[in-house]
C-alpha cells in the first residue's frame, strides 16, 4: 500500500526538495504541501481513511507552529491514521520532549541524510517510534521525568491507565520503553514476535496510544519506567 506523505514547512524550496525525494520512491506519494500548521491540519483532514498519512512537520512556522498542529492532529479522533514526524534545524532537548508529548511519532533533524528521512517515513507509517541519533532515549527519559518524584511509584492520570493492562502487557510496555524491537522482546520473553505485537497493540488500545512513541511517553510519565542516572 502506498504511504501518503504531507509536507508542512514554510520554506517552499525545502518542500520542493522533499517532494522530489519522496515521490522518487515507489511506495510513497506526496499528497499535499502546507506552509503553516493550520493548513497542515486542514489538508490532513481531507485525507480521510485508507492508507496511513505521514506528515513531515516543521516546528517553527508562522501562525500555527508545528507543535500546535501536531497536538491538533493527535487530539482529532478522525485523524487516528495520521502520523507526524517532526523535522527541525533546532535539534534540542526541549523540542524532543514537546514533540513527543504533542503526539509526534518521532523527531528528526533537517540535516538527516535522504535515506534516513525515507526510513523515518516508513518507520512512522508502520506505527513504530523513531528518534534521531541526537535525541537519545536516555535524554528523553530524563526530560519526561522532570518534575516527578524519582523515588515514588507510578502515579497520576497516566499511571491510572496502567491498571487496565495485564501483567504481561506491562512487562512488554517496559521493554518497549527500553527501545527493544518486537524480535528482541520476543527473545527476552521467549515468545514469538507476533505475540509481542499482539501485546503491544492491546496496550496501545487500552492506553489510547497512537503508536509506540506514545507508549514510551506513557511509560515514563506514569513512573512505570525510570530514567537512568548517568
């Protein structure tokens, strides 16, 4: 199935470059371009159902910025098929966390190689989490845990949702937050990758997570997983 891609960036030249790259792939198609966040949301709403829509979203745009647009997409029940990959030249800690909390599936610097960008689109379309090399899991974990009591157990609204999970689903969630793939989790738990995928999908449904990236956010914000102190 062809992956639909929406480009959201206020720089027309950059959008043109992305379009050429994406349209050169047999499994991808650019279905629209937006110069600001509000336009990106409207264009996303026009792509109803069918194939997954991946939005390459710039953070800094005039009017409605990329973070606000990502939150709007994530909060719209009609846009559950939409995945957002945040692109920016400002690959700093705060943006990483804000992007994930807004509902993005991943974060990538604009300096990424063409192959990395194409891989990011495919990863997001598959429902997996992607983080650029600069945005390490440890860094994200530390920032997500800011303001919490590092000695306390799981607490807050996110933690309350964990009660709906089975013991095995919680176990899988911890490993997902650790960055393990389904194959790696399967080896760790001595089950098939398909079984792991089933547990992941059930956890996503119960926790209202759009993808694996959001499972990682929930795992840390709830206190189920604690950041390592280096």
